[in-house]
């Protein structure tokens, strides 16, 4: 018996089989990720203080690279548990930290996981504790804190202060205008002196560098100066006594000169005359000193030769005939 052609089969049976196959395929597509041989991800979770606007399908990143998505965000008592689906092949250490961060200016968030070191690694179903997670500081938190701060202010007192400030500003309007004009002129002056200021700052920098390089020597100099000043302070009485004695000696010398001024004038006059005479006879004095050496040597030879002496008439006959 031959096999029937597909067109010869009963349409009812073919329809039923087709419906069953489509139903099985559709159902399997919903549960395909639960099959270990087919699933390409594993789940971990993290506990946060609050959700911070995190939504399902937001990204999970490690070192800025997407490694998974947020699968579920649930409230668990006083904390929020975020379940994440991580791609297979991405290993996250057990001591990793998790933080909810802002991805775009429109408020889209993502979970940033900071992998600190090596293994052991998180396995299926593991959870990052709340003490290793953090959430961003939201604007509404700042507004709430600002609101509570403003509620504590004294409104009438603040209003009165603003009124008084307005009165003071109104009275001093001209002075404020002059001050602003002066500041403007100062700014223009600084702009015109830009090169000089740069040169001055460069010189100050060089001076600072020099002082830094010569720091030990400067410290030693200051220490030595302190020692000198300390010694002077300790010897203050001796210095004071020395200055007093010097002052008294100067006074006595002044009185002595005043009392003997006539005699000093006569002595100085005679000394001047003697110097004039010596100046005129400098050549003769030089000649006498020149002959004094050989004459002394010949005269001294008498004491060495007994009664006999060397007598040379050089000084009598011709000047310059006495040899050395």
C-alpha cells in the first residue's frame, strides 16, 4: 500500500496537527531561556536603599561595557532588590560593588558593577549586600533638604532684613556706582599692565624658586644672626660701658687738644718745616744710606782681624767707587 499524497490527507487532521505544532512552538519560545543548554545568561541580584528610578530592561555595565540587563525591581522590606541578568562568560567577583548611575540627561539609569579583584565569582542567584551598593544623589533629595531648611527660617525677620538692605543700597547708590566705576578703571589698568604683571609674577616665581633652593643656607644665616643678636643682648652692659668710656675718651681728647692748641700748632709748624728740609735733601739721604751699608761692614771687620783693618778710601775719592 503506497503512502498517500499530502493533498489526499484529511484537511481536518492536518489542521489539528498544525495548530498543535504552532501552540507548542509559541509556548516553547516563552520558556526557551529556561533551558540550560540554550540559556546564555545567569541571574544575580543586589540590594539598594531605594530604586532611584531604575527600571526593567535598564543596562548593567562592568567597566562601561554592557554585560546584562535589569530583569526585576522589587521592594523587600526597607530595601529594594534588583535582579539582573548577566551574560554568560562575564565573571563578577564576590566582593564587587554595585551603584545605580545616571545614563542620560533624560533620567535613564543603569547599574554599574565595579569588579575589584579575582575570584571566587558570583554564581546563579547570588546577591550583592546593601553595604556594598549605593544610589545617586537625586535633585528631589536636595529640594527636600532645602525645603526643610527654609521652613526653619524666620520669614518676617528675613523680609525686614531685605527691606533694610534695600534702603541702605538706595542711599549708597552713588557710592556703589563710583566703587564699580573704580573697579572698572582698575580692571582696565590691569589689562594695560598685563605684560608687566606677567614679568613681575615670573620674577616672583624665580625668587621663590631661589629661596626654595637656598633654604638651608638662609636658615643657617638666620640662626647665626640670632646667635649674634643673642650675644649682643647678653653683652649689652659691656657694650654700653665701652661706648661710655669711648665717649669720655673722646671728650677728654677734645679738651686736651683745645687746651694745647697753641703748642700743637707750633709743633706741627716745626714738623712741617723739618719735612720740607727732608724733602729737599732726599737724594743726599739716599746716598748716605747707600754708603752706610759698606762702611758698616768695613768698620766691623776691625773686630775680626785684631789690630789690623781694611781701609778703603772709596768714600773719599770717588762717589760710587765702593763696591757691594
